[in-house]
């Protein structure tokens, strides 16, 4: 065991050295140089202010803010012997809520048919991969459905959805179009708040102007510590990251990282105001996410304890043991 620990230590030290070479390389641009390059080719940086409490309260008199999030939990590990519970919640700041649920399992004849159709339609040859894609689409569809219904029931001013709006475009296309049409008709602002930024559009578009070590960096890496608190990066017209959407990056808290904010192109004239709302709702010493979205996340989450309780109460114990029990849980060490 000592030899293994020593090997792991050595591997981590080497990995750390490589990361330092990449991210602390003296040939990399300084923050000022990178900002200047972005301004020249991509967009502008702008400091925004929080809305005064009175101003925000006055604005929401005409309709609340709604947060939308979803949750997934699975029992069983290996295809097809697993059961997945999915749940989505839209909750308004006036405490009205819409919730939807779904159960998915390859052991269900209905879901098995979905998997076979997916295999045939997309030319896949792996049923497990097809099932995974279906689960992802089901959650996206649930979130879009509760957002749509919240417009009907809550008459909100703004809907904040957890994550990029582009995933709804790809994973629940028809439902997403219906939601967009309704939001535009009812003048409801649709916003995606992205905590884990996984894009690398900046380095792609600046590739020829960047030093070698920075050419493959992701947006979160390039923008880390680059923006001031309350500063956003807005891209120039014609620089599109995602179809039908405008994306900005915002440093919404004291932490050095940024969040992404997606809005509909048709609502681009409200971009700065939307970011002011998000900034106003975000704890300044937090991780950059509006507090209302965090509250919705906590409420919708299907925890392991909740999952176990549901299965123990509503699933036959013999079937649970036969179909979903993991042998790993029987280990004595």
C-alpha cells in the first residue's frame, strides 16, 4: 500500500507540474493583454450595478420570478437492471409551484420500445447509450413542461432555468419551440444560468492571436479572475455561440470565476437588465448563482435517502433484490 501511495503522489506531482506549465506559463498573455484582445475581436466588458431592493420589488409587482430545475436519481448500476426517477420543479417567488415526474427503466416494455426506436432512428448499436440519451431528453422535456405551465399559472416576469438553454433546443426541440413562442407572446423573459461553463468559444475565435499554451483553453479558464465583480462580457453582433440565443459571461460574486447567461435573441434588448436582476439575486460571497435557483435546486433534488425510502415503500422487496440490488453493497470490507 505504501508503494501505491508513493506512486500516486508522484503521479499527482507530475500532473501538477504540467498544469503549472500550462496555466502559469510566462508566454501566456497578461489579463490586460487578453482583455484588450477580446475587446478588439469579440466584445465589450461592462460593469453593471445591482438593482435597488425597492426597484426589484416594484418590478416584480407585475409578476414574480420563477426558478426551474430538475433532478435525477437511479437505483441499480448495470443496463438493463436499473430504475431512474426524474423530477422537475418550477417555483415562483410568490411560492406557487409546478412539479412533474417521470420513471424510466429499460425493464419497462414502454421504455424498452423507446430504446429500440432510438437505436433504429439514430443508427446506434449500443442500447445502453440509447437509454442514456433518452434519460437526458426526458429530464429536459420535464423542465420545459414545468416552465411552460408556470407561465400559465404564475404569469411571471422572468423564468430562470438551471443550465444552458441550448440543451432544451437539442433535447426537447418541439416542446422548447412551444415554450419560446409562449414566452414571447406573454412577454416573459427566458434565461439560462450556467454554473459549470464547458464552452471554448473564445479560444476558438482568437486562436491565431493566442500563445500556444492558451489556444485550447476553455472559456472558464480564460475568464477566471479576468472580470471584476459585477462585470459582464457581452459579444459583438454576429458573433454567435448558440443558435437562437445570446450568451454573456458575468462575474456575479466575489469569487474569481464567472457564470454564463443565455437569453433569447428576440429579448436581447433586455440583456443588461436581465444580468442586473441575476446580479441582484446572487449572494456576493457565494458561488455566483442566484439564491432562488439554489432554493429550487434543494427542493427538487431526489436524494439517495429519499430514493431509498420511496423504493422501500412502493417496490416489492423481492423484486428490488432480484432486479436492482448491487452486489457491491454486500461487501464485508
